[in-house]
C-alpha cells in the first residue's frame, strides 16, 4: 500500500503482516527505489506478477518484482509532460493479468489514460479532452470494459465506463461537492 506522505510503499502479506518497505521512510527522492508522494499501487494478478507504483511527485510509474527488485520506469523521472510516455502527476494504475495484458495509467492532469505493454512500451492513449481527469482505472477481466473514476471539473466526481478503444459508453455515477474520492480500483 502507498504510504504517500512517508514517501514509501509498505508491502503486506494477505494476512496483513508486514513484509517489506520499498522507498526511504520520510525521505522523498527520484532514484530507483525512491518515491516522491507515491499514490496508486497495483499488483499484477498471477504468479510472478509485478508491482506497479505511481510515483506521483516524480511524474512516473516504477515497476518492481514481487521481492521488491526494481524492474523499470514508465514516464520520464522528474519531468512533467503531456506527450506519449509522459505524465503530469499520475494517480491510479491497473495491470491486466497475463503476458498480453496491458498496463493502464490514470493521468488526471492531462485528462487521459495511457496504456503500455508489459515490457513498458507505450501503446496508446485515450481521453485528453472533455475536462475529465481520471484518478483511478480498472479493466474488467475477460471483457472490453474499462472503468475510470475521476473529476469532471474541480468538484464534480464521476465514474465513467469506456470500451478498451476509449469510447465513452456510460456515466453510472456522478456527485458534486467538496470531498475526497480516494478510491482505487486495483
């Protein structure tokens, strides 16, 4: 789980017991194994699944093995951008199961979701308009449905349903007001 303001990720067993820390407690940084306000965490389903962490303050996603070994970075460390493979405070992340599954990254300040393959190569983007900033993303296993929770404007939250091709299908939930959505769907 992301321990955002301590700049670390705490790894717990299914039983809730502490396993390890990734990052340096209380010290933000931009090296591998260092974070600056980590936020979204997703463990890829299945044996050997990788751990994906949105390193929000460093505008990147870091990828680790189950044992906590650094694998790769998605995005450009410390560079806030709007191009392909660039993020502006990435938030949620979801990894589909299986070798052909994709990694979906919510990039709310750019109003989009970026999609990567399991080797970390940029595949495509959807969104980027309509002033909807997805903060969390989930892909329904075995279907072509993508759920995104985010903001439409400043204080309007929405749950949107898309196809994997990025076609907006439905908005089954919407709420206005000053509250923290804080929901991650991985």
